[in-house]
């Protein structure tokens, strides 16, 4: 498994890199053919954020945690990913269809938690007139949502704009 560790706004020390690699061993045990894991460690305004992205065939596992200490952030994000893998093991395995996830034994902890299958409780339909990204952001703010689905007039593709935690905006475009 190739582990790519990058630092943003600071230099990643060898000790921190080794800590991340050691902790990612907890995740590696769940997969048969894990090729690459991307880790971005960010320091901003005294907060330490760890972002881990695991690209698999057709799906992406991602976790992000922020604390006052980078080691704690790494620990929390790995725990979060481990819980996601356990919770969605069968769904992920069905999507991958090649047995990429190793068999997980059910622990006492997971038998105590009752999991309810999420269901769609509302469907909305609306006309999508083509518009530029700036107009989509305006529309999103007018309706008071933190995301907005629209047809991009420049590409004629369905896009999503969303508001990020830092107050800026993001744009999701399909890749074909």
C-alpha cells in the first residue's frame, strides 16, 4: 500500500509520518488489494485537521477530523474510517464485487447498536434551466440551502455548488 502524506501550512516530520503509517495499518487489515491512501494534514488558526482519502474501484472512503493536536486528529479520523467500513461493509463489498474487503467478524460493540437502513422520505422534481455558476450560487443563497443542483450553461452538464465550512464555495462537476 502506498501512503501519500502531505502537509499544508507546515512540514510533516518523520515521527508524524511514521505515526500516520502505523495508524493506517488499522485500515489496511480490512482490504485485500488496497493500492493507495492519501493523507493531508492541515494546520490552520491553531487547529490541526487530518483528511484521509482512500480511492477504491468506483467508490471513495473519506474521513476528516479536526482537534488542537495533530496526533489526536489522526487517531480520530482513523477510528471514524474504521467505523464507516464496519457499518457499510456489505454495501461497499457489493459495489466492489471482487471481495476487496476482508471478512469482518461481528464484535460485541456492533451487535449492541441497532442499525436502521436509511430510506428516501421525500422526492423533489424541478425544472433545470441552464445558468452560470455565479447565478447558481445566488439561487442557493436565496433558497437558504448549503448546496444547489443546476445545469451549467457553459458545459450543459449537471453540476452542484455547495458552501464550504470556511465560507467559500465548491463546485462538483461530473467526470466522464
